[in-house]
């Protein structure tokens, strides 16, 4: 998640002395390892056997090494195993980099280009770790089955809001919309459309139906991630987008279609239609990552606009006098259900913090 400094400070303050000590120790060890690595890279550099600087794209990340796809020159499209100069902060899948070719399909990354978005997740100590960079769209997949619930949808949307990456809500399995569930689904989608979210419909199975969009049109020419509850059809959709070859290398298990990954690292795939997809089991669980109460508040976009308008700076928005948020709910400007859920998410979190 793209991080704002106030919340970041909060995360830091939560660490106790022992955790801080552990982190410091880990950082020292890491620095020592990096220094050693830097030495061997400089040896190579000194030997003058690295080629000219050029642009590349990180498509996978394995500990100290990364797979980088060449973006220019005669090697365009080939993938090289690259090492990183120690002075570059952590690189992730989706990062654009400057690298120099070495021998035998290896290279050295010498710089990271600016990112326009960054997905980060908190580790066990509350420190943030980048997961993937330069994502243009988060596609939140829902389906008539498993039955969609506003509170879970909100959870994904809130997480997405904190990254500032736009979200598309994609209803999959339109072939399972019946006279029994149609009204409830339409109403649910209308509630999110009213909040300004883009809504699309498809069916990975039939790939037709009046309202079905071709998912290719959604992902064309950009970098997307698919998130959403298990069983909504993410793997099925991804399978329709991926070229045969990447399915074979184990992106998604062919036999079960259950999305069994051979690795947990985020990987970037080029799609048939000319877009990119970044996928990993962790990214699929994205909405369930830990969030601070501030992030949750910020993530309810209609509530965010009211933050700071309450009479008291430390307003709990739960009945304090002069509360702008409660007032907005009373006036019908924001939905009382969404307000209730934002409170539930926040108090659920607070009880978790206390029990830690
Ligand atoms: P994931 O857990 O989100 O990756 O979901 P999967 O792709 O594994 O799909 C879960 C189940 O839904 C599988 O049995 C799929 O065959 C089924 N499924 C996926 N898309 C559709 C669809 O458009 N229509 C119907 N009827 N079933 C679908
Ligand atoms: Zn308030």
C-alpha cells in the first residue's frame, strides 16, 4: 500500500523495544550481506565486462536475484537473471530498472526508475514491505456464488483506496444470475456505482451474455492485479487471458484450475491482448492484509472527505457532539450501512491491537 507518513509513524510506534532491537539486528546483518555482494559486483564492474546501461522490467523476484526482461536493444523480450547494486532500495515485480548485461544471460541492476504506484504489505512487526510496483488497476472480482457481501467488498475497496490505484468491480459468473438473485445483485452493484466505482460484468465460463464485457478490454495496455474472495473465478479469468506458454510454466495449475502456484513470489505475465498481469497468492489475499484505523477511515471514500470537519479533532464519530460524519449519515448524504461497517472494521481492529 502506498504509505502516508502519519500512518507510517503509527506503525513504527507500535513496535516495542525488543522488536526494535530485532529489526536493528536484522538490518545490520542485511547491511553486512549487501556490502559483501557489492564487493563482488564491483569486481565485475572493474573487470569492465558489463555491457551498456539499458531499460528493463522486473518480472519476478527471488531473494537476492531478480528476473529482468530487457526492454530495449537486440535483447528486447529476453529474460536475464540479475543481481542488484546494494545502494538500490528494495526492488519488486513491476519495477522498471536500469541494468547492464554481464555474461551468460546475467546482468546487474544499477538503478530503479520512479514508480507510479506501489503495493505494500505490513510484515509481522508492522513494518511495510513492497510487494509489486506500477499497477494501473486493481480488479476486484465478485460473483453470485460465493454470495457477495458488502462488508467483504468494503474491505477490499478500503485496502485499494490506501494504494490510490483505481479499482474496477468485476461481477463474474453472470451465467449464474437468476430471477431469484438478480435484484439483490443489481442493488449491490448500484450502491458501489453510486460511490463512483466502475462496475463491469463477465462470465469466464461462457464468455458471452448480453452484458458480459470481454475482460481483455479491461486489461489491455495496462498492468492489472485480480483480487477477491476464493471461488469467485479469478484463476478461471486469468486462464482465459494468459498465453498457453505461461500456463505451462506453472502460473496457474492446468489440471485443477485452482491457481496452485509453484512459487509465492509476485510474477508479471504478458497477456495475449497486450496488457500485463501481476499475480501471486499474496496479492490475491490483498484485502485481508492488516490495516490501521486511519487507513480504514481513509478507505471509505465518502467518509474520507468529511475527516477533519468534526467539531473535535479526536472525534470518535460514534456520537460525539458536532460530528460531521454522523451528521452526513443523518442527512442521507452517506449510507448509514457503510458508516456502520467502517466503525465495525475499526473496532474489530482495535480489539485485535489490544489482544496482541
Ligand atoms: P478463484 O478461487 O477466484 O481463483 O476461482 P476459480 O477460478 O478457481 O473458480 C471457482 C469455481 O468457479 C470453479 O469451479 C470455476 O469453474 C467456476 N467458475 C469460474 N468462472 C465461472 C463462470 O463465469 N461461470 C460459472 N458458472 N462458473 C465459473
Ligand atoms: Zn466525527
